[in-house]
C-alpha cells in the first residue's frame, strides 16, 4: 500500500481536473442557499443564457427526490438527458459536502452520456446558512439568498454568505414589499466578504441573471485557459 | 490486521453514499410496520438474519480472495428485486470510489475497470477490507453491522425516534450480530472449496416487495 503517495495510476476521485482519458473535464459550479431563495430559477436562467455557447448539464439535489429536476424539465431549459437528480436521504448538505459520492457519480454519468461537457451546474437542495460544497465536488460555488428571507442574512453571515465565490441576493423586486433595505444588504455583504463579489438580481427584470452568467463565463474562460 | 483500519471502514461517516439509503426502513415506516423502537428492533433482527447474513458472507468471501465476478453473480441470484440490485450496484460503485482513494491497490483498480457501473456493495466491501489489510471476519462484521445501522439512523430521521433508543437497539443486537458473522465466515470458507452455492441465500420477501413499491413512489426521502 502507498497511502503516503497521493499519486497513483488511475485516480479514483474527484477534484482531479482531467478525465481518465486525459481530457480536461467540465468546470463544475455549485449553487447553494436556503429553501425558496431562487436557486432553481437561477439555474434555469443560466441554462437559457449559456446553452447556445457551451455544452451544459445540471445535477439537482432534492430533499424530496425529483421536484427541482422536474421544474427544469418542464421549463425545457435543457434536453432531459442533460438533467440528473440525486437523492439525498433527508440530508442535502451531506450529499454536497461530507459524502459527495452520489454527486460525483451523477457528474461522471452525464459526461459519459452527453459529453464532452464544458460546464456542470450542481444545485444543492434548499438548506441552511452553513451548507457549502466540498472542493472535491465543485470548482466554484454560488450562494443564493433572497431579500424576502430577511435583510439581516448578510450580516448574520455563515460559511455560505462569507466564503462562496459569488453571493447572489435574489428577488430584489420584492424589497419594497417585504421591508428589506437593499443598501444595507449590499453593505453588510461587502463587510462580510471583503473582495469576494456580490450580485443583486431580480429574475423578473430585463437583465435577469445576466450578471451571474457573465461571472460564469469568466470562470469558464479561466478554466479552459 | 489493523483494528484502527476497521474503525475507519466501519465508521458511519465513511463517505460511500450510505447516508441516502434507509435499508428498507422508509417503506416499512410508511406501511406502518415500524412505529417504535421495539418495531425497529424486530425489523433489524429480520434484516440481520436475511440480507445481513447474505451480505456478510459475500463480503467475507471477497475478503478471502474469491473471484469478484462470481460473487457478484451470486449476489444477483440472491437479490430478486431489480430496485435492490440497482441500489446495491450504486452503493458498490460509490464505495469503490472511496476505497480506491483511501486504500489504493491494483486489485481495486482491476475490479473497478471490470464493473464500471458498480459491483454489488458487499462484494466491494470485502475487497475494500482486503485492501485495508483486514480479514474476512472484519469484512463480515462491517457488512452485518451496516445491514442494521442504516435502518436505525434512517428511522431516527423518519419517525423522530429517540436516537438513544435507536442506538440501544443496535447495542442489544450485538451478540446476535457476532453469531451471524460467525456463520457468514464459515460459509465463505466453505465456498472457497465448494463454490458460491455454499453461501447463504436467506431472503426477506417483504424487504424485496417493499423496495419495489418504494422505488415507484414519486416523493421519498431516501433512495432505497
């Protein structure tokens, strides 16, 4: 046994940037955040924005099986063979952080079935503010919160808010109706995150998810450079 | 053998996908067959003496070096439910990934190539034990324990059962579990001479039927 050697001939996992045949694998971006913050709607918007430019696939992690995957199928944002649902046994954060095996399998199966892929979006099941993705599963992560969940969430922080590569504050169109102060949310997020980027968006506006899509494009450019 | 390696492999947090499976507990809870710690004890005892025994024997045989392909076919023959075969292969594939990262060996690489979509989980468990320098008793203990620990933790989530009661159920099953392991290892040693037909084929029809029904539910918490 060579437990002290990290390199072996056929790497089993995970964060390795290449497929077994030597090709560079798809960039994997995770989307996490609380229940109802608009993760699935953001995924749908990203698929519509990016599907002409890139070969895309989506893995959803539902708490109750296939609800999110079925929303994406109904919306027809991608052909059905490019969308896979992972079942998480009542623990969505376990499936994206502590035991990522089912998600890695889903990503590999998508690459085998419809690859080569440029980008795989991995959407977590709605969870709490501490749920983050393992670096063994994704290369970058987006944390999605919304103004209706309370404008104190950026101030409360937590690993998702403070460490995600991109923080999205969603449903800004609702701010006046729920008494949320967008300026305060942006300032608190800036204080919690330093240089890490924040996007405030409303998917009902003209611009939709275009800022997030631009961020993903930049990530893809860096990945393939 | 290394006792510490056994603890690593048997740890419920070993990242091999088991957390998403209830071992038939979700179907049994929905059918009203598990409503209390006493029911859980009965369910686990039944599972241990059937699925648990078969899994332990397959794992022990794999740990002894029996041909994995032959054991995989033997596992298929002992798993009537297509849904359970799918679940067992999924879990086998996930365990294989964790095993190759944790205890990399040429043997694991070879079996992974032969079964790209996964071999039955107990077979992979036995091979993993082998790669970790463990013996057939260790492999059988892991398999038998997993056959009851999965349903116990799932029931805590599904029913809000007191976690101390659920753990107490597992503790009280320990002597029986040791007995199952003993029978499993004897059968595995016999199979080395007489072939896989010497392995136990105890079946639990309600688990098989429940798994088929469960796989067709539109809404469920666990994958199996």
